[in-house]
C-alpha cells in the first residue's frame, strides 16, 4: 500500500530525515559520538520526584510551569548568567530544549521566513524551520577560525525575510565557545538590523581550559531582543526526563504559549519537581563530572595527536570535531565504514550543514573502559586508512 500519498507535503519533505530508528542493541558496538551524557543527577532529585508521586501531584500545572520552578530558574539566570527575568511572565517551562526550540521558531517564522545560524550546527534547527515552511540559512565557519562565525558574513546572509539569528555556544558539534568580542558584534548587528537572537545555552556548564560562557542577553541592548533556551538534559544528566525552559520578553513568551499548549499543555509535573530540587541545591557534585569529561577530552586529543589526525580543540560542550579528510573518505563514508569495520558509532559532520563535510563528531559521553577500548579501535581503524 502506498502510504506516501496519505502524508502531508510537510511530512513528505521530511520523510526519512531522522534515518531508521531502532532500539535493537548491536553487540560490541561502542558509541563514541553520542550526545547523551552518561551520568545521573544526585539522589535528592529522584527523592523529590518520588515525593511528588506519593503526594499524587499528577494534574496539569500552569502552562508555564509550577511557580516554584519558574522562580528557581529566574534565580539561576540572575545569579549564574546575569540575566534578569520575571518568573511570572518571562519564563516557560518546556518538555526539554527540543520543545522549547520548536515553540520558539513557531512563534517567529511564517512560511517563507528564515533564521540564520553558524554552520556546522545542530540539525534539528533545520528540520524545525522546514516543518514551519521556513528556512534555516547556514553561514559557514571554518576550522582555521576555530569555527567562530565571521559576523560580516553573517550580515551578508541577511535577507528581508530574516527574523532571527540563532546562536549556540558552547556549540554542537564543534565544541566552540563564541568569544565575548564576537557576541558583542552579533549584538550590535542584531540591534542595527532589528533582529531577535535565539541563544541556545544547553552546554553552558561544559567549559574547559579557562574558557568562559557568556549569555548574550547580558550584553547592552540585548535583554529585550534575546530568547534564551536551556535544558536540564545536558547540565544535569536528565535527558529522558524532558525538562527545559525558554526565557525572554513577556510579549514573546505570551506569543509562544499557544504553541507550547498545543504540543504539551505543560511539562511533566513530576519532572518539574525534580528540576526544582536540582536547582535548589549547590552544584558541587558537578565538579567531578566535569573533571571526568575533561579527562576524556584530553584522551581524545592525545589519541588524535598520536595518529596523527587534525581536529578542532574543544573549548566547551562534550564533543570533538575531527578532520577525517586525510583518510580520503567523505563524512558519510567514514561513519558507515567505522560502524561496519570497527563497530564504532559517530555522527557525520554534515548532519548540521555543509561546512561539516570532511569532519565527524566524536564525544566524551562513554565511560571507561569502553571509552578506552573505543579509542584503541579508532586508532587502529584510522591507521588502516592513512
């Protein structure tokens, strides 16, 4: 039966964009490119959720989330990021950053509109824009610049249909942290061209070698034109619990609410209490997590230096962007061959834009001893190619 004819044009445009999804495990496969952190939050997070269940807190919350969690998010933004928001009108608690992203773009893009973002980038931005009949225009960055966007090129890509600039720092997949000087240039551009900025900050806690994350909403003139997206998934190891948030001007938040309601009504109430618990306690426990990820980061770099294979040194997030052009393979060919011959999983650099061709995304999210074995397999595999 031809089911394609029943699909909307929107669905046909996206058919197969996620590839074949399977939950069947493959024995011996090591995923060295996963975006899922391998740690769990402290016990008190689970205790808070157990308490919420025991108290039968299972009804809808306010669309925007429970007041206590919104207050905790506002406090976190103020104390950690220097961003001041009203918890009653400028925050929506969402089912992860993924829903936050979709609700944001639904409120900004009409068919034919576009947003701009540096490439390589997270591919969901492209997919969401296409669902809405809009376009995400990638603006290429280069390994020579450390994948830092040239703001003059960003401005050159603006069209009359451009509604927003999307900034992701630390970046997936490159691990780049945009320096404050670049953010200041983006801020000046946004104000001069009257554009909004969508700032995806889900990897904010993963910074290395003395680098610092800056929230663009703190820069002069940017609080009123920045939408900040964040999540509990990466920062607190709560990926499957689906909890995130949007912070921004009240009028924009109000415009997002119908889309948020249509998709979710509200975020999972039990998970919201878990999020409240993790924001109400010190983050001392995360120091060990970051130290372990930094250890794996350095092992990745040592491995690549020894092969040798070029790479972009990760400043943030938990990814390493590896230049596989010396192998003579395309990104897709390398990923396929590594899976079949070395039982290693990676993401092709092209998953988020053409600027990633010739690169793959590695990650620090696999615990030892599998991580160490994976690096050994990778070394043997690549040396057999070059």
